[in-house]
């Protein structure tokens, strides 16, 4: 999965005290990410056979009733899956 920047998304939830108390998490390097458009994410799958629904916002990828009600503008991650040819 790759992140997609969205300035209108709600703020991130703060980590709980329990999570912050774990030494491995406190000492872990910060994850690096790169904002990409949906087309840029789709290009990562070039030369592969996409599996439905292809590259889409994760809330729309085989959504249950709850996920399908989340507006795309509140989601900052697109994902996809493909088979190697």
C-alpha cells in the first residue's frame, strides 16, 4: 500500500499510553512515506495482472457496510493487489 496525501482528512488519533510504553515502538525509526496520486500508485503495478477491484481507496476495497459509508476524502491510503505475469 502507498499513502496518498489528503489535507482535508481528519487528524490522526494519538497513540495510547500502552503503545508508547513499549520500548521497541519508542525506539523504532520513523516510517518514511511518499505521497502519490492514484495513477502513480497504479503505475507501481505495471507489468502485472490487477486483481479486482484494482487500485482503489482502501475503504472501497471489498468494503463492508461500515467501510462503504466512509467518504474517500476521509481516507489517505490507496491500495491494490496484482499477480506477477
